[in-house]
C-alpha cells in the first residue's frame, strides 16, 4: 500500500497541532495558578529521608511521617519497624 505525500503531510501537521495544544494547555494551567501552591515536600506527610543497603536483600529506611521519624528494616522474611526516633527539637 502506497501512501501519498499529502496524506503523510496532513498526518504530520495533525501530530504537530496536537502536541502544540498539549504544550499550550500545560502552560495555561501553570500560568492560571492551578499548578501553584506549596512545594511538594511541604505537602507530603510521608517522606523517605535515607536508605542504607545492608546486603542484596535487606535495607534500612529512615522514614518521616507527620513530624515523627521511624527506622524500618525491609527485605527479610518480614518487614520490621526497628523503632521510632526521638523528635528533633527546633532551635528558637
């Protein structure tokens, strides 16, 4: 099956138009303020602070959740909460 040059050209033109509309919509949303707000880290209630690889299967994770920090051991026969760390005091 042979395609004619106008068919290929119109297909490429349609693809460019769709991509242009996507880019325009992304910029309009960002300019309109829908993409604004708090930074992602400030909104997150759960954050992985650090990961330490113990061996090919097991890892220690330092996880912060709602202002508290926990130490988790994963990858063994079961995942274990090693413990909660004391809350950090903020310097005034």
